[in-house]
């Protein structure tokens, strides 16, 4: 694959996840997660395993600024190792000693090379079951992200902030609120960098 995908691929993600989940992914990790989410159908009641052609992953690796040196095999293995190890935390409805408890989950349950029905080499991904409330059965308060909108972005922060702004717009523009305001500490928490840039 040599260029940006021309087929529209849209991921639907719950606004509460976009606005309040805390995580840090590289640009290529964010792109592969979004690509996986585009494979979920609105009628799906449960997660399936999703096959992503290695050619699509190669495009994602080539389009990301943080790509590693080395063979494609090494970069692919590094991506799969990273994406299966990354964590997410998010606020829950439960409070203990006056502090809101957070949930902690993984993005995916696994990433395994596999041939599809046409004999094309793919990677079979499975979303973590705990991701269901954020990706499945969404009827309201969700945001659609077109994969093509982020495919050429070089910064993981750019991708994350773009999603936050888009989710805010979808939920608030009809009420005349078009300015997203986030406290600096909370903003850094959402970007997964609470201890970085102390002089920002």
C-alpha cells in the first residue's frame, strides 16, 4: 500500500471515553487502534476478532513520525508488543474515602499474525472486553472519527486533542458552546503526561 486509504473508514467512540480516559499512545498505536475501531459494525453486540492486513499496518508505520529504524519485521513486532501492553485509566461512578475510583484496562486482548480467507497476511486483534461500553451499542453521545482525518497526523498529541475537540463539538455545538476548556493538570492527565512539562 503506497498511499492514504481512499475508502471511508469511520470509528464510533463514546464521548465520555474520549473526554475522560487517560492514556498515552504513540501516533502509530493510536492509528492502529482507530483502524481497528472502524471494523466494528453498528449492529455488533459483542466484540469479534478483527483482521488488519499487514499492508495497512505498513502504511501506518510509514506515516508516523515516531517510526523506528530497522526492518519492517522489527517495527511491526515493536508495534504489536507496545499495543498489547498499553493501559487506560478512566473515572468510574464509585467513590471511596471521598475519592472517585478509576478503572484500569488494556486496549487489546491480543495481536496474532494470521492469514485471511484470501490468503493475505494480517494481524488478528481482539479488543479487551472491558472496552465494550466505549465502542459497542452506541446510540447517543458518541463521536465518529474518520480514519482519513488522522492518517497523516505525525503527533500522538495532535490525534488525541483532535478527538477531544471533535467530541466536544458534537456534544455541545447545538447548545452554542464551542470552546473546550480543560484545566492544565487534567489536560496533561488525559494526554498521559502528568509528570512532564512542569513549566508549561
